[in-house]
């Protein structure tokens, strides 16, 4: 086919890509459309989706470096305004939009991100009242995390110096807006907890736009505040401003000055309460002393003497009665024992061998042994006869058995 300029497919796609890339209109444009077929590629972090209206659709991609800067999570059905360029993916010959940035149409991206994070943390229970720690009544050390140059710090110091000068103020200066604010706020909360540097912690800043307050809508800060062992009072912005930090904190104050009042007792109230307690104690002691003085008045020396005499007489009578009873019991016991002894003596005498001997009988002894039967005696055996008045030696000449 002589005379024709023949392209390869690659040449064609490359030519179209170069044409689109060199088109100033398509190099940076804004496109409004509804997201569909949205895919968050986990491995690469890229977003793949289509933008459509009621008549047409176009493919789009947002690479990770741009996607991770978004303040919200894109979803199917969400209408957005996308900023990017149009080019061709040479391999497939498909033109698509390469998104650099996008924001929801009709609502700010930051506000949407705020709502999404709020719903997420609320589902996880980070806002639940059961996790809220009580604020100490009389803290010794009060931590303050805020800007060192702002009016907030001075307001807090002024309130605490006036109301509660006995507390030590532990200041942890941080940036409260800008790209470094989030990291510094998280580091401050974690550092104060590691060191147990205070009994209660105020974190906050003055008012501003949602962009100015955005560091306090950080998920990392929310989790650091939730994990804090030190009770946290959030005081961000004005009374009408609400941040994620407010919901996670143990207590939300409408302003930084109000936060200083919430964590401190008024020293004048403490003095008044102490003075009132002292007066109440003094009154109670005075009444108690009067009561016991009155009771002691009933115990005059004369009355005590009469009382002692009465008690002595009373117990003397009781002692005499006891002695008489004891003597009577002892006499009865002795008489009973004497009669029994006499009875036993009479019985012993009646059974004594000597009593038998005294009636004219004799006891026969073989040495020391009493001879009881004639059969125990041998002819010619020497024996002793015990009489009442002495012994007589005899020799057996004849033994007759019954």
C-alpha cells in the first residue's frame, strides 16, 4: 500500500497519548461526576474507579501518593469534584483520568472526613461513658498541652494562679496547627503518661476554622487520649466547636479557661470549707468538754467519800457473811470427818490381832511367820507363842490333826 503512512498499534496509542499530554486543557482540569466501581487496591494503595453522569462515564485512577493525602474515604455513589489530567494507558489503548486531588461536591472534604472518623470511633466504643475517668478533686500537678505562644496558655495560667495557686503547672508546648501539630500532640500525651508527670491533663487551643482545628480531629490523637492513664480535659476552640478529641476525652470544656476552672478548686472555697470544719470541730469539742465537766461535777470529794464508805460497808457485810458460811461449812466438814475416823478406829481395833490376844488367846509364830494350821508344824519344831504381855518359846512334841 504505497503512499500510505502505516502505524503500528503501539505507535497509534503513543501518538494519541502524546496528543493528550500536550493538550493544555487536558493537562489540568476539574471534572464533576459520581463515583462507581470504586476499588481500593490494598496491595498498592491505588484507587481505581469510574466517574459518570446520566449520559457517560470515564475511567479514573488515583495513585497512592495522592490517595493517602485525602481527608475522606471515597465511596460508590458519592458525587465529587476531581482535579487531574487526561492521558492514555498505552498498553490497552484506554484513555482515563489521572486524579491528583478530589473533594466531595456540596460538603467539605474535611467535614466528611470528620464525620467518617467520628462514626468509626463511636462504633469502636471510644466515646463510651464507661471509659471516662474521674477528674481529681485536688490535683497536685496539672499538665497543659498547648501552644507556648498563644493566649490559651496564659489564660489557663491566670485562672489556675487565681483559683488554685497550690498546684504545680506542667507545661508541654506543642504546635496546635500545621503539618507537625498532630505528631507533637500525640507525643506530648504519651510522654506525660510515661513520666506520670501530672494528675490531670488539659489539651487544647483557641478557636479557628475546621482547617485550623484539624490536628485535634486526628485518629492518632484520639487513640492516644483514649489510652491515657491520666484523665484528659479537652478544651479546643470556642463553645460551639467540637472535635474528635472532645468526644474521646474524659471531660470536654467549652473553652480553655473553663477547663482550668473544671480541674481546680477555688482556694477561697477551700479556705471557707476548712474554716467551717474547724468551727464545727471546735464546737463539738467544747460541747463534749462541757458534758464531761458536768458529769465530773457529780463526783465531789464528799460524795466520793460517802460512796466509798457505803461500798466498804456493803462489801464488809458480804465478807462477814462469807466468813460465817465458810466457818460453818468447815465445822460441819471437820465433825463429819471426826465421826468417820472414830468409826474406822473402832473397826480397826475390833479386827486387830492384839485385840484377840488380849482376850486370852495366843498367836503362834515360826520365826516371823504366823502358823495358821497344825499341819504346818513338825514334831520338835521350835515355835514362839505371842501373848498380850510377851513371847514364850516352845517345842512341838506331838501333832494331832482333826
